[in-house]
């Protein structure tokens, strides 16, 4: 079988990047919703922007050989990267 140059390390890396991209969505939605309010909460806007910046920075800085971080991102039981929790804004 011909190798396409794709290995599980590369696949895990790409899936981790996609996972991080999906984690941006609740913050994008909450930010949009908050900005549409007559009196938006500056604190919530700052929180969403900070979370989005942190996720974006991680996406940019993550390397294919960051095995432990990638494993954590892909682990649904990880305390930082696991399932979305109450710390993330819910879409109203």
C-alpha cells in the first residue's frame, strides 16, 4: 500500500486543532449576543475575548510534536480540555 505521508501523529495534531477551533464557537456566539444588548457587560466581553485569544494562541503555537498537549486536548476526561463546562458561556 502506498504511503500518503499521513500518520497518526499528524492526524491527532489536526484533530486537536479542529477541537480547539470548535471550542472558540461558544465564545464567539456569546460575544456576538452580548454586543447586541442595549447594555452589554464589559466584563463578559473581556472574558470571551481573553478566552478566544488564549485558544487562538494555543492553536498557533501547537506543534505536531507536542504529544502531551495534543493528548490532553483529545482526552474528553481532561480537566482543562475535556467536555465543555459551566465555565464556558452557554448560548442563550
